[in-house]
């Protein structure tokens, strides 16, 4: 199923699991976010320290568009509940 996911989601899922990728999209889907180089306090508070640290490793100091998975997100979530 992951092969149909956008690249950012696949990167997160490969490192931290599908649930982490879905959490990122549930919070930031459809938005461009700035990922700090250090101390991602907001990301840590909203996504947890592991996801925040990986986002810094992958995209720290830049901006990244988090895809809006829309209806597909609800379908994918059902698999994990």
C-alpha cells in the first residue's frame, strides 16, 4: 500500500512506521511547514519526539509540503484502529 503514498509519507513510514506517517498527515496535511534545524519544540509537542527528530534529519532548515491525503487518510487509518 505504501507504494501509492507520497514520498514524505513513505520516508516517515519506513523509519518510524505507518502510524507515524498518518499522524503527520492528520496534523499537517495540505500545509507547507517550516522544519527547524534544531529544537523542533512545536513538532515535538504535536507529533512526538521521534517524528520531530526524523523531520529535522530529513528536512531540517527547510520547508516541506505535507500532502493532503484527504479521504484516503480515513481509509488508511481504519487499517490501524
